């Protein structure tokens, strides 16, 4: 196989990996602070992508046509709205069920995911069909041998990497990050040290959901199409990536995301029938990985106490 | 109130009255076509249940169901047949009733997994679909007797389910959930891209024939034309009664006790020498085969199968039924299935919104009444014994 094609596949894999990693980081953050899995996370991504699309259409209708301004507005709208939605979900559905069995939290977030997904399908105009997503990034490309590096892809990848670095800095260098890590490590002690537990939980959910919205926007800009089901798919894959990397570990989640994308890309290249069975293969990998390493390659921070 | 095994008449009456009232209500609901009248009826029904609850009328009903379950079970069977008899020539209603009955079987299977053993399964509709596709393939390409097809459908669901055993056994809680969710998504995508199984268009299923008796011909007895769905109705009733008895016996037996122990505290159950792996496998496979049998017959009743009938959303509907009815209570499951299947079919306005509404409803249930509409009663170790 020639080098250009390899580079093409690598680029594609990296892009997928970045999206998976962003979603997986959200799962890992939530698990860190509350020990819960929010199954509606993927669908928050869908709603984020559709919010971006809606705000684009809104801007178009008032006659704005500068790509950069539109993109910025979409980014602000999607991230802001999803941060609010995430905090609301934590406040209304997850915190009240803290003392209930873990199954109830699992079920309520699963059902919430369905509500969000169906709401997009039913209430977004013609939401049942795939919607075209605008191309807002410069589509120029640089040819290096057989490989053409598209500028928009490069921008997306860089932006994704910057977001992850930013999150790292936020968690490791700021007081807020310290509080989040404190709550994740030991809720009781964090409370006694004067950390406002509820506020930190809400902020964490807001951050995680904004990351999902970013991934949704990335997904839209990369494929130029979104539909109401993308979140379900990215949610399951992102969750698996978070598990592979060991829930609760940010680095693990990022690693898991890229690992999963790598596996998928290799699968797509190596298996001749894989193009049609791409998603089947992805889910089979999820199941196989769960069978092989039920708690991930990097184990959870603490083993379950009996 | 004196509670003993033989205060017969008094404890039977409230339950019997409830069954009769519900049956009459159902018959009226199924008969009415006018959408406004249906809304009024449903509002009336909800109002009546709330009022009965406020007036304390539901307690005696629950009591009589736990005291005289066998008699009331028989009455419920008679009542369902009465519904079938009233609508003996109405194809649509009979199809609906068959669907309710078969969904009840499927959710009974699910409640063995969720309710007793605590094994999560978010791919119920997929196993239902495995049964239906088995029916389609076998009835088109082979001459396997159709009663045997039912069994094979159940076996296939168990067999394919056993592929998931390793991950399901090795994982717990949310990890186990993601395994079955991934399977549900995999199953639907697989069906859509697989040309042998008809792709997105699906396959036709031949109707059932037993010993030359074709289920898809209308019946005529003494000049009265009966809908051919009545055949399927009787068949479904046989299966649901069997499934109900199996589930009820299982729950009361020492196996049920083991499963309960397993669900409540896996570690403690293991410490007391219960073979956790064995009981999890039993519950998972038994549940799947019940779902599979129901799916097989449902495929034959409907006459065609397609991937869109067996999506993840449908699996979640099955789970919703379980949660609405009260996890682990077969009667609750039956009532919830009636509500969940019939209401959107009768009330055309909400048909499109059903996944949305059920999910929202389940969220409300989880927030405000986590034990479901009819909570599972405390296990009774002796007749007449009260905790």
C-alpha cells in the first residue's frame, strides 16, 4: 500500500479518535465526581450538533455571511447551551437519585438519552432525516505526494488537541480543577475542606457536556452531515473508549479513544467486507473488549470495596 | 382482618371485581374509534385508578391477588378469552391483543433476567427479532414443523445470547449494560447490511400451519365467520399461560430464592456457596429463550420481519414495560404491557411520539415511584403467611 493512502487512513483515524476521546473524557469526568455513568451523554452531543446547526440557520436568516463569525457563534451557542443542559441534567435527574440503587441512575440516564434523541427526531424540523451541515472551514488542501491534507481537517484536529490540552490545564493548574480532582478522589474529605460539592458536580457536568457539544460540532464539520442517531453511536463507542482506558482516568480516556479509532481504521483496511459492516465491526469490538478486559486496560483507581 | 388460607370468598371478591372492571374497560376502549372518546376514556381510567388508590380500594385487590392467585389467574385467562370472543371478527383488534400477549411473554423473560437475577439486558427487542428472523428463514426454506420452529426460535435466541455470556458474566452494572446496548445496535445494523436476511426490507414470514390446519385461513363455525387471528390468539394464550406458570413457579422455588439472593448481594450470595455463574447463565438463557419464542410467534402473526421493528428503542420499550409494571411482578408486567401496547395503537396522535413518551414516563416513575405501578410483593414463604 502506498504511503499516501496510509497517511489518509491515519488522518481519518486521528479524526475519529479525537471525537471518541472528547466523548470519553466526558464519561470519565462524570464517573470521577459522582461514580455514575451518564448514558445520555451521547445524545447531549446530538443536541449540541443540532443546536449549532439551528444557530447557523438562524444567523443565515438575519443575513450574516461571514464564515468565521458564524462558526464562532455556533461554537458559543452549542457549547453554552449544552453546558447548561448538562448542569440541568445533573441537578434534576442525577443528584436526586444519589441514594437510590445504581440501576436507577443507569435507567434514568438511558431514558433521558431516548427523550433527547426522540425530541431531536420529532421536534427539529424534518429531524428524522439526515441534515446537511454547512462547510465553514476553508476547504483548501495541500498535496503531499498522493496524500492531500485538507486544511479543514487539520484545523479540526488542532482545535480538538487544544481543547484537550486546555482541559488538562484547567484540571491541573487551576483552583477549580483542584476542587474537581478533590471531589473525585474523596467526596467527604473534599466537603470538609470547604469544597462546595453540588457546585463542583454541576460545573463538572457542564464541562463534560460542553466537550460533547464540541465533539458534535466537529462531527458535523467533518462529515458535513448530522442525524439524530450520531449521539447514540458516539456515546456507546465513547463509553467503551473510557472503559478501555479505565474509567476515572483522563489520560486513559484519551488513549482509549485513539486506540478504538485505530482498531476501527485497521479493521476497515484489513477486512475486505468491512465497509458495509463498519459499524457492526465497531460494536463487535466493543463487546469483545468488554469480555477481554471488563474494567479496561488501565484498571479503575480503586477496586470495588465490599 | 383475619388472614388465613380459607377466608375464600372475601379475599377473592376484590380481585375478581378488578379483573372484570378492567376487562369491561378494555373492551370498551378497543371498541371505540373516535379519538376524542378514547382520550376521555383514558382520562376516566386514570382518574378511576387514582381515586381508587386514594380511597384505599387497591389494597384489598393486591391482597386478594396474593391470596388467591390461581383462581384469579384462571379468571384473567377467561377474561382475555372473553375479549377475544367479543372481537372474533375484528382482525385489527385481535392482532393487537396477540401483540399484547406476546409482549407479555417477552417481558416475563426479561423480568427473569432483570427482576430476579439482576442481569441487565438492554437488547430484549434483538432477541425478539432473532426469534422472528428464525421463523422467517425456517418457514421459507425448510419444512420444519411450525411448532418445532417456535422451539427453535427460542433456542436460537438463547444460542446467540450465549455469545454474550462471557462479557455479561465478567462485567457488572453499567459495564454489563453497555455490552447489551452494543449488541442491540450491532444486531440492527447487521440486519440492515446483510442481504441474505433481506436487508432493510426484511423478509416475509409464512403463516403457521399445524397438522394441516392453516392459521392464516378464516374460520367458519356454523355460519359465523371468525378472524384467522383467533388461531394465533389461542396459540399466544397457551404460550403466555405456560410462561406465566413457569415464571411464577421459578420465583417461588429455591431457584427463585437463589436468584433473589444473587441480585440483592452478589458477594454475600457467593459467600453462602451459591454458584453465581451458574444462576446468571440460567437466568440469562432462560429469559432469552422466552423472549425468542414470543418473537418467533410474533413474526408469524405479523407476517413479515424487518430490522426497524427490532431497534434499540424497542428494547428500551420492553424495559419501560418492566419498570412501569414493577420489576419482578408478573401481574404488573401484564398490566403495563396492556397500557404500553394498546394506548399508542388506539390513540393515533401519540403513535409517532411513543418512544419519547415512554422514556419520559419511565423517568417520572424512577423519580417519583421507583418500585413501579404494581410493586413486587414481599416473598411469601407459607400460604397465609404475612411478613
